[in-house]
């Protein structure tokens, strides 16, 4: 069942897919939530990739493999607010959660997520006033009991963990899609 919800991380309208069917033996545990993060206003080639990933996840959800599927949209980049501006706080908090989880797991976000300094809203060589976070076109997260336990894409142990790797882990290794 798909319903529209307000995205708590950025305020944009998004979709949430949830299944309530009984779990087959191959399903990810019921306390597991899978969220697909999609960049809004992506170029055509990226939009096709997003659609392919979304279709695969919806198929896994309809098969009962993914008990709780959510879809959220985020901007291509956000400026970490200076003092007092909280309009971009949701995406910034999400990125900081990703940073903390990957550091604990001895993994890293780069080059899939990018951060850079900005001056007055423009990139330049002057003294930094803000930090810009650039989000990937597609990202898959896995949460168990609310804790982030899987993040695709990321870099860990010298290996690139792609979104497609996350889909494969969900489809063939149910119950163990975590990489953090």
C-alpha cells in the first residue's frame, strides 16, 4: 500500500510504502525499516536509475521480504545553516547520523556524499562561512529498532557497498542487509 506523507527530513512530499502481510521465511525481520532516499529533480539518466531501484524495492515489499518500506526525497545539496537558521536541519541531522554510524563501523561516506566549504552561499577560496552537503542521487538505509545498521552507498573495508549491493542483500540474504 502506498501513501503520500510529508517528509520529515526536508519538508518535501514523499511516498511511503508499507506492507503488513505475514512474513515469509526469507523476509527481513519485522523490526527492520528500509528507506529509499531519492534526490529530487534528478537528471533523466539518474531518474531512470531511481525508478529501477524503487521498482525492485516495491517488488521485494510486495513479496513480503521488506516489511516496512519508506521513500523519502531530499535535495541535491543543503547548506549547513549558520547560527539560527533551522530550515535545513532535518537533512543535516540525517547526514550527521550517517557520519556517526559510518565512523563507528570504520566505514566512510565519501565519495558518495560530499561536503565542502561555502562562502556567502558561493564556492570560493575565502574564509568559510557555511558547509555544503551534496547528497547522492539514490541511497538506501536499513534501520533495526530505529538504529541505522545499513547504509548504501558507502565505502567499507576497501569495498564499495552500492545501492545495488543493498538490494541484493535484501533479496538473497534476508535478515542480514546490515553493513554497519
